[in-house]
């Protein structure tokens, strides 16, 4: 197997999933690239993660109330999923269609929203947006349940346009007006929930979407140049066909899967950095009738994607889940899962509780002196633990290959972590470090420890912070 | 006994979400207040009266005490032209002082660069919390960002002192500035080196700190305590920042309950911070600014208030001339701007006052313009 095929597969699995072990990559590479993309896009043949045993082990999973419990649940799911792209898309939509526990205080309702992303996240964007408009935690989070005929609450109407579908503008132009926000809000009056979400004063209970025709504004509205007695469905169908929506989704997919772009508020005046790929994705969006699976297929099979190795800073979720998939820890329930999951928060991504409805800023904005320390310490702690199955497998592999020269030792450790490449000076530093510590004896206990130490140093480098 | 004059320190507390100015500094004397707030209103008799026109929210007793002591300046009607009601955009404008274009450099990032152009101290600016607010961001300006002051350090998990020393040695060489790599890698390199230096120094702060002040357990209170600890440890830190997280002040619904809790906690944290510094004879070394990205709609929506414009800010410190600054914007329908309070005072006037009269810097290049200063310092 040519090394570059495995490196490309490592790239695909880091982006379309949460990474894989070297052994898994070898298997996938022998299946072929496009075949693997199809398999990722159509995951139904792979079993879901079984949680019934887990619910016995973690009894608080049954209710899924507290934020920490939900974060543990997601972390476990993502470490163990056999449907990595489906889960990655769940995370993708969660980062855009943000709902925060700080307001909802009912994790289970947000988890149900993520279930919808999991189910519909690779289907029709129009259906997904409609599902979001009817999602109880979203209706509550952005106060559409407080928006009434004759007394609108603009929160949902505004964020639907600004953050969930079109963005404030593109190519230097505004995509909608203040009036469009108000008209959208009018069209969504009566879209509400039974059983308000906050747990006070009667405890937590499930909420459900209902349409209340008596609180719906039946009058004519003018939205994005079209006039009619619009209801929420009409607004969503008008939004779905806008060029701005295609652009917005294409840029979000690009920023999440291909390469770090400028942050969303700057999109109005900053053109895409890869206009050709963006235009391919936009065209596919319309050609396929807003089908996200088709758009993703074009994306992953594009040369732009294949050439974009290490063009993204890993998100905290990718750091933690990717590390665990690599070291093969928490493959079954055990104590310490809550603590593990909270590392994602320490690195700046409080799942199900984003800092604002804009979601998390990505790319280099994940990194500051605090979060860099968190990610280096977390990753180095795990990769240095030679008792973890995934680290042990790396040691065994290097031992069986009889890797004994410092140069080869560093090179193969980089391969095992997913085909990482280091600049010459860093590479030289690592080789010097190996040389200074003396002769390498594959098979010895000391050899195992030195593999662990080398992995720790590699994951501490600047280059390893990229996916 | 001679006392050495310490360098002035600026602390900023950001209230994310858009604090409802009207229910924070309550204009009970304006007849339009009752008209506009049928549901989300502080009753006149509960307001902590500052004058016969305005009073503080009843949950702000600790800050009322600071006001009575003359240590709290209330800046009314703060905003900027063409108000933007998006949280992110408005917060960006406060952070970058660039209302017209999308800025990436923060006003405090520039402030830190002015104070310490040669980067002699990696702790000139310190943020407490996850993620660096844009206000502190400026290319090449190191700002330590501390999530947990008690466990801050690099490669802390490596067993064996010798091995950790060796690993840190390799780490520091790998992270040394290089040329010909991408901007993001350069940024990572600089950040890594700064973290390494900063962590060594900061780890001492909690060890040397004692105080009789008992802060609350909420996030803001804990970080205000950390700020006091770092100041009192004497590392030469001049700018410190923290944020009330989760956009918690975004009270579209259930405002009466949520706002009461928020101000109960925040007001106590602010006064505890002042008292803590006072106990250590350091309250004249620090000034605290409390701000939010915008106020909220004048008219309530039945349960909360939507995004608006004109807001309120607070400045706290021993060296502050306490009192009310800036006219309270009228709530009369013909005086409103698209249903919002009209701002009377540009937020850059506050920055200008703090930068020039307190920090001793030239404000113009930092805030991109000249703005009339207040007399609170």
C-alpha cells in the first residue's frame, strides 16, 4: 500500500469523521477512496452505537437532563460510532443551528434536536430548516413561543436569516432587509410549543411543537420580494431557493470540512478563498434539489478537498474524540467519562452550550495560550500512556517493523498518528532528542516508553494542532 | 513609610447578551417607563434610588453601596451611531472600535501593545475564561488566557522531573520563532512560547494570596477573584479581562427572574472585588469597567425585551469620581430611534477617558478617533 493513499485516507477520516487508527486506515485505503466516501454518505448498513447497556451503567443517561450528562453521551457516541460522517454532520449542524443549555436548561430537549440533525442532516436542506423551525428547543431558545400575532418577537426571524440560512450579505451586498426580518417573524407567529421548556416551577417535562392558528398572523406579508399570506413553511421554501442560501451552506461546509475560512460575520465583504469549489457546491445544491448528501459527495471527491490536508485547526471535539479513537480508550463504558468529556469544554467548546447563538468561532480562534495548553496537555497525557490499546498497537507495530534508526523512528511515529508532516527544523530537533537518549532496542520496555515520549512530543507540535 | 506608586491597572468585565439598561438603571421618573414596560418593570418603590428620577435594580445593593461611597460612575445612554442589533456585530464594534468595517484588532490588544511594545512581560494582558475576546486580540500581542488559575502549565502530565524538563526543552526549541511558515503556525508558535513563560509566573499567584472576602461561586465572581489574585501577586499585569458567559444577559423571555439573579451575582462580584483590593490597600491601583454590547428595546415583549441600542456602563474604583454621567435618554415615543433609546454618549468616550486619564496613553490611535472625555477620573 502506497503511503500517500493511507495519508489521503487519514485526511478523509479526520474530516469526514473523527480520525482512525493506522490499522483501520490501511483497511479503508484498500477499499478505495470513492468507495469509502459512498460508505460514509450512506451509513445505514452500519450499526448504531448501542446504549442500552450504557443506560444501566450510567443511570443518569436515561433522563439526559444535566448538561454534563449530555456531553458525556455525545462524547461516547462519537468515540464509538461506526457512522462517523453522520455524527460529524450532527456536530456540523449543532455548530450552526445553535441551541444553548444556558437558556433551555433541559438537555434532553436539545439532544432530541441533535437526533433530528443525525436523521436529516444529510437530506434536504429545506426539510432540515423546516424541522428546525418546529424543534421545541429552538422555538424556545429563540423565543418564537413568545412571538404573537400583533406583538412579534423578532429573535427567531432574525437569526433564521442571519445565522441559519442566508447570512447578512454576500459579494458586498446585504441579503435581506430589516423588514424581511419582521415579515418572517410575522409568518412564524403561532409556531409554538406545548409545555414551556424551563423546568420551573414544576420540574422538567417534554415539550412538543404545535401550530396555534388563533395566534397566527393571517395577513399578507412581503418577504424577499414575494408577497402572499405566508406561513412559516412558505418562508422556509423561499429561503431554500435563494442563491445566498446556497452560498451560505457551501461556505459553512467549506469552513468545516475543507479549510479554515474567515468568520461568518465577515462573509458579506470577503469573497470565498476557493471560488471554484464554492461554485461547484452551489450548483450541486440547486441541481440536486437542496440535497446535502449530493453536495457532500461533490465536496469530498473534489481535488480541492484532497489537496487541503492540514488546512484546518482541529476543533476541541476533534481533538478529544480523535485522540480517544486513536488510543482506543472508552470503547466500553467506564468511570471517568464525565471528566473526559469536560476536556472539550476546557478547550473552548462547551457542547450544547455555545457561547452565543452564532456558535463557536473556528480556525485559529480555537487557539489562545489557555486553550493551546489544554489541548497539548490532554493529547500528550493520552499518547504517552503506553498501556492504552491504541498506543500499545503503535508500539507493537514499530517493534514488529524493527524500527531502530532515529530518523525512521520519528518518521514512523508521524505515520502512525495519521501521516503528519513536520518542518525540517522540528524534525531535526526530534531526531536529535532520540539520538541523545541512546540506542533504540525494539522489543524492550524502554523502547515502548520512548515511543510514548516521541508521540507526546509530536502531538505537542504546532503541526499536530491541524486536521 | 514611603509608598511606591504602582502603574495603573485596567480591568474589564463584559456582560454578554445585551444588558437591559432600562431595568438596570431604572428611570422611574419618566412617565413613559410604565407605559413601555407593562410586564417587565421594576416597581418604583423597589428601585434603589440614586436621584428622584433614576434608581438601580433592587438586586444591585452592593453596587448601590459603592455609588454611595462615591466609587461608582454610572454612564447612561451609551452607544454608537447606526446601532447594530446583532450581538456579534455589536460586540465586535465595542471590541474593535470599528463601526464601519469588520475589524480584527481589539482596543485592549492595541493598549497592551502601547504599554509593552517590546513584549517584555508576557503577562501585561491576562484574560480569564475560555477563548480570547476580540477586544484583547492584536497580532503579535501576547495575552495569557487562563481557564483555571490553579492548574495552569504546559505538559504538566509528564512523569518524572527530568523527563518533563527535557520535553519542555524540546518544546521551547520547536516553538521558537521561525520564518517561512504560515501565519497560523507563526501564531501557534508565539502562543506556545507565551504560554510557557506565562504559566511559570502565574502558578505562584494563588499561593501567595489570602483574603477575608468570600466571593460567590458563579463564574464571574470566581474570575474576579482570580483577577484580584493576579493583581496582588505583582506580576506587572496592566490589563485584565473577563466575561459573563453564555450570553446570559440576552433576556428575551423570563427577564424579571433571570435579570434579578444576574445582577444579584454580578453586583456582589463587583463589590467583593473592590473590597478585596481595599483590604490589600490596592483599590487605588485598579479601575474596573463593566459594559455590555447594547441595551434592549424600550417596550417589553410581554416576558422579556428584544435587542435594542442605547445601554449603560459602569466604572468602579477608588480613583473614580462617582455619580451619574451622561443624560438619561428620553423614553418619549418621538425621542426613540426605531423603538430604542437614543444614545447620548459614544462608548469610545469612556475608552478615551480610561486610556488617557487613567492609563496615561494617547487614546486616538487605539480607538480610531477623538472623543470627548468624561470627568469620572
